[in-house]
C-alpha cells in the first residue's frame, strides 16, 4: 500500500494536475468582463483545480490499486471477503429480524409519513417493479434493451384508452396490461433476434422512440401530446376513496405487486428457463450447442420482461390519473437501466436497492437536483470501474448433497 | 457395424477459401474415431458444419442414432440448427473452452439437460408438482454425471474458478448430460499436463465402455490419438488425405509428408 506514496506516483500526480490546470485555464481562470472591458484573472480557481486534481488523481490510483489487490487475492485462491449485504442475507439471525423490521416499516409507512412521501414511495416501488422486469432481459438474458419504456407506455395507454372508450376498470385492465406487454415484447423481439450487443441496443432504443413518437403524433388514437386525463384510480369495492386513502391504497397495491414480482422472478431465476437465460448471456454458441433454442429463449425473456413493464404502466396511469408521451422518453429507459446496472445485474436485492437509491435520493436531495444527471453519470462511471458487478452481486444457488459436503482433497 | 454418422462430400467455403473440400467420413457405433491434421486443416470447421453452427456449402450429413426401435434409417441433418443437432444426439466440446463461467459447475451440467427436460414459463412460475419432480431428477442426474467425471467436489463452485483440466472435463460432462450417442471432442487434451492427459485417456475409454457413447475427437497429441483411436482420419488443407487404423496411419507416407512437409518448408 505504501507504493502509492513513492516519488514515481507523486510525479504522475504532479503532471496530471499540471495538465489539468493548463486545460481548464481558459474557462476557470480567464474571464472577460464585457461591461468594464477588462480581463479578470481568477488565480484562486487555478489553485483549487490544481490541488483538487492532484488529490483526486491520488485517490483514483489508490482505489484502482485496492481493486487490483482485491482481484489478485481472489485469483490466488484466498476467499474474497463477502460483501456486507451478502453476509447479512446469509445469516438468518440477522436477516430475519431485519426483514421483519423492514416489513413493519413498509406496511406502516403511509401512517408515519405524509401522503406526499407515500406518493414518492409508490413511484420508487413502480421503478422497483420495472427494474425487476428489465433485470430479466438485461441481467439474466444479457440482452441490452434500451427501449424498455415502450412496454411501460403500452401498459399505461392500454389502461387509459380502454377506460376512455369502454369504461374498463383498473382491475380488469391490469392483467390485460400484462398481456399487451407480453405481446409487444414478442412483436418487438422478433425483428431484433439476430442482433447482439450494441446493435441490439441501438435498435431497441429506436423502437422505444418510435412508440413514443407514434403516441405523440397519432392524435385520433392517443390524443397526441395533450395526453389523456381523468384516468380513474383503482376501485376499492365500488367505494369512493378520499385522495389520501386512494394514495395509500395504490401504495399497498404496489407493495403487493412488488412482492408478487419478486416471488415470480425468483422462481424463474432458478428454473430451467432462468438457467437458459443465463447460459445465453454467458455464451450464445455454447448455449445453442447444449440444445437450447436461442430464438425461443430470447423471446421469452423479452416478453416476460415486457409483461412486468405493462403492468407497471397500468399502475402508473392509475396513480397519476394523467398520461402523455412525455412520461415515456428515453430518459426513463436510461433510469431503469441505471437501476439494474447500479443494483447488480441479475440480483433481485440489488435491483431493489438500486431503484430506491436512484429514485429516492434525488427526491430528498433537492439541493443537488441541478447536478442530478452529472451525479448519475459519475456514479455509473465509478461503478463500472470499481464495482462492475453492481451493489449486490448475483449469487448462484447452492445445492446440498449427501457425501459431498467435505470439499477439497 | 452400422455407421452412426456418415458424411459425404462435405464442403465449406468461406468467401474464396475452401476450408472443407469434399470430405467423406463415417463413425461407427461404439468406436473412438480421431480427426487429425496440421493447424488450419479444417478440423474445427468440420465439427462446426456437422453440429449446425455453420451451414455447409455442399455435401450431405446423415445420422443414424443406434438402438432405435423402427430400424435406424439415416436422417439427413444438413443446415438444421445446433440445438436440434444436440437434441438428435450429437454433443460437442469446444477447442477454446466455452463454459458458462458465472454459473456453478452443477448448473453447467444442468444446462446440458435443457433439451431433455420440459418445464416451461408457467411451470416455473407456479412450481407445479411435475416441475418440482423434474427439477429434483435433473439435480440428481447432473450430480451423478459429475461424480462419474470426478468433479463432484467442485459441484457448487463457479465454473470459471475451476482449474484448467477440470474445466475441460466439465465441458465433457456438460456434453454428456445431453445424452448423446456421439460425443465430439475438439482438442480435449490441449493445455493439459501429462498426468491430466493420462486421466483424460481413461475418461474417454470409460465414456465409450460405461456410458456407451461413441466418440470422435480432434487432437494434436499423437500419443493420445494412437493409443485411443480405433480409426483415424487425416486432413490437410480442407481435404481428407488418409484414413485407417493407427498402425496404418503411422506409416502412411502421405500423412508423414503432410506433417513434416510443413517443417521442411518453414
Ligand atoms: N468463420 C470463418 N471465416 C473464415 N475463415 C474461417 C472461419 N473459420 C475457419 N476459417 C478458416 O478455415 C481454415 C480451417 O480452420 P479450422 O479452425 O477448421 O482449422 P483446424 O484444423 O481446427 O486448426 P487448429 O488445429 O489450429 O484448430 C483456416 O484457414 C481458417 O482460417
Ligand atoms: Mg481447431
């Protein structure tokens, strides 16, 4: 660890900060005051930049060094220290009470906090659901889908339009939203089956935008940019609910939906289908050579992922009571993608954490809202460098066998 | 002896390059056949063509799975998808190991059983009785294979963390899990030390005798090829230049020239 303070390293940092100071000189130091026609020299900015970059370059290399050391340790066979979350989840004495506490907190949330807070929480839960859905496509099957928001929009418009034209209620449309999502998933999945990686990403991104543009321009069908208003909230046995009660009600519906999602995604993950997805992500050729139908496997991933987005869309429409195409821009897809990447691809707990962090933090750190996108970007870059596996890495299921418990020779 | 795989005049072109040129080859039930030849001869391309990864530009591939009730009429499998080839009973390994690195050893073998199991999306989500039973059978079966391949102690390790030799064996285990009648091994001994190679020879013999699976292997290790194979096919520049018993191949001037000729030119 002391290597970091060697003369060599100091020299490196020195040149870095010199170069940085030089680069930022024109914008950070020189300012032309056009009113008084003088040039201001803000030397103290230069000092901040130089010392700042000197320090940061040290920090950067220190972190890289630590990461390398960690990797070497892992390679030389030494057991990696389990991450905190994993240690908590492996120990029933800790996680049981923790789970109970979380459950109580979650259930009593609307009574402890204002409806404003409950609303934010509901939004976060919608993103949890979206994240878990996209996690099937990206995290498990490894298909980089940047147009996921299209299915979310499909669900929302399904509810809004069916309600507008035929007066169908929330509970009738919720399963329909799932079906519409699944069908859209298959329809969009077919043409992109042959594509991989970057190409798939570009084409799905295009699809997402096409759906939004159609909604924006096809006035007769979707009422264009002005959107659809007065979408009813979920009914509760025909009773009229006050605004607060309705907010709380949607919150509880969302809790239920998230639990159902977790339940099913968890089962899928450790099933024949889930394993095929992961195999597809790991190596497409080997996957086919092992008898897996690539086309079918990709399509199930696409359509199952889209199913959750469709349902989330229905709930979103019911929650906001108003939708228009502006709610379904590429930015939404990007946020959901960030949730999956930040949380940890393929890990359910990770995605939940990722959604809560990415949706709640900006809400509560309003002071930083101007820098929101910058922080988003910086966080992702740092994650990619230092923790590509996300906050919580995916852990495979362990099977127990009689007589196989003793390991090693 | 009936051939279980029969290849007639198989050709494969990559643009102007003729990687396979009218190759005839057959594998009989219960035999260990070897395909040898200098680097770039077209051996891997041959495997890729008969397993459906490439669609050959010419020729015919017939398979006749042994032990079928209604006689084994050969079936032409040109151009069908790799997963269908596997389902019909030919499984392979790869020259550069292609395991599912971040899955466990057991899961890798379980993947091999994908085409022999049937749980669908609904079954997985609802966890029906049949699903639970199938899953349990699958785990037991896969563990059984790992035990026979001597990999049982790695069962819950991630495939990428396995030592090299074990990774090669895991690829064989995974292919065996598909219950093939013919196992295609692409350079199984590459990168192994002498001890591992000796274990591999035992393993391949066991696969033929105990698992009743015929084997066709590509290999550069001549000692291994000569001790193991019943018949050897030799390729050079996409053409089959010789075939026969090890003793015949060993003294075949054409083969010697193909191998040594390169050194003389170089
Ligand atoms: N996908 C491809 N596209 C173009 N050319 C290819 C392709 N695959 C193989 N070739 C060419 O075909 C020829 C045969 O390659 P192949 O990999 O079958 O050789 P090999 O006998 O397996 O050699 P080695 O012993 O080195 O594995 C080589 O000249 C190779 O460059
Ligand atoms: Mg080869």
